[in-house]
């Protein structure tokens, strides 16, 4: 399948922009939205979440809250 058809299918079948905007707003307001500015941050938070899913501590433990 040509890439243009794949891209069109993804756009046509995707989530409505208003739904995405609401989900992002809710995540930011509830402090569940993280902006990972570096690939190492993304890898580390993925590791922390995996550890949490296996029964370890919450990935928020030990992370700095920049709002305080």
C-alpha cells in the first residue's frame, strides 16, 4: 500500500482532535502528562513504569515536581 494511502487512512480513522485536546488537558490538569525532553528521560520513565507494573513503587516516587 502506498504511503499516501496509509497516511490518509490514519487521518480518516484517527481520534477526533477535540477528543485528543480534552484528554491532554485532563492529563495536564491532573499531573499525568509528562513532557520528556530527552531520549534518556523517556527510557528511564519507561523502565520505572515497567517496574511499577511488576509491583514496584509508583514511577512518581523520586521524581521532581516542578510545580512546587
